[in-house]
């Protein structure tokens, strides 16, 4: 068809991730980019409305125009954000002008009244797991961006659709912890049914909550930082600072301090620095890009 290999791959990816879901569901298709300020402002609106309308067969899909230039060109995207509604493989409405929840909801209501959506595609039907998985992935992405409060909102809505979903429940606990709402996170963990709480998905949530309890106030963190910098040979001071820094959200500082400890005295306190790093990795999530990069640094120190 005259397409090169990269263009063919882009088309196949688009068919799998967007066209196929649109055969039975209404897809909100958001063209965006990392550098686009208005895109970032619109994202929470799209996510909120998509979760609100998930039980009606609506899903949100995003296309990064920098990574998918060929697809963006096929849609003749001239500026971003550009937002379309897709159904059965075709754009059925331009939603770009809707910038508030009420505007977007009104446009979706009008579309849903006209389109023959498959009721089995909504949560509670055959497509429920796909919808839930999409929003869990959305929540995890928001978590990786450091917005715990917004991620908690996404996970909470997923739980309304699937109360026994361990990934959503664990995500909510981690999100509340990241947002500094440790009491709410502890309550959510305590309220879990006994059988659900045994799921390994909650290991990272528990680790994150345990580390968050070490969070100091700004003055205490500054004192611990000064103590660590004043005597690099004081391993206990380094560990205390690293623990407090991670709890305060300064994970780069925490990792740097712990890696320096591993390099200087790897066997101190039976490898306490390595153990703390591994606990941090578990709390953040082993698939997280930051964890992957930091684990690589740790491996280089340990194994050359």
C-alpha cells in the first residue's frame, strides 16, 4: 500500500489499540504531546469524564503526536490538543472545543443517544475487564508522574466498578500514600477483605506506606541532610537521611545517598543500604522506569 515498515507498524498499533475497541465502544481519542501545556490541563478532564462514562461504553485512548507522527498526519492534526470521538473505526465527532467536564459530558450524551453501542462492552458485561484494565493503567501512569491525588481519584472510580480488583485497591493505597494521606491509606488497607489482602499486589502498597511513615518535616529533613553531608563516613547518618528523603518525596536524593553507601561500605549493618534500596524499589514498583534505571546503577556497583 506504499507504506514503509515504520508506517505499517504505526497503522497496526493504531488498529489494535484504537480501531478494534471502537468497534463496540465509543473511543475518546486524544492527540497530545509532553510539551503541550493545554494538553496537560485537559488531561484530568478527559480522564474524569472517561471514568464517569465507562459504564456506558466510553474509553479514553491517547496518541502522542511526537511518537506517532504518521497517525497524527492521517488525522490532519494541525494543533494540539485535538480530540475526536471514534466509533466503529471512524471519527464521529470533533470534541476539541470541549474543555470542561460539562461541555464534554453534553457532547458525549448527544453521541451516545445516537450510536448503537454494545451494552456488553460496558463494565458489568463482557468488556468490563478491558475497561477496568485501561483505567488501572491510567492510574499507574498518573502515579509515575507523581500526582498521587489525581491517581487516587482514578483508582477510586475503578473500585466502584470492580470492588474486588486487587490492582485497583493496591493502586489506591499507593496513591493515597503518595498524596500524603497516610491515615486514609492505612484505613483502606485495614478495610480489605482478608482473602483479598493476601494478594501480592499489596506488597508494594505496604512497603510504600511503611516508608511514608518516616516522613519528616522540612526542618528535620534539612538537619538530616546537613548531618549526612558533614560526615560522609557516618553510615547511620546517611541511612537516616536517605530514609527521610524518600519519605519526603526526594527519591533521587535518597537513592544517591544509598548508592554511595553501597559503594563505600556494602556490608555495613548486613547490607542495610542495599536492603533499603530494595524496599524503595518495591514501594515505587518494579516496572517503574526510575526503578529500572536505579537498579542498573546498583547492579553496576555490586557486580561491575
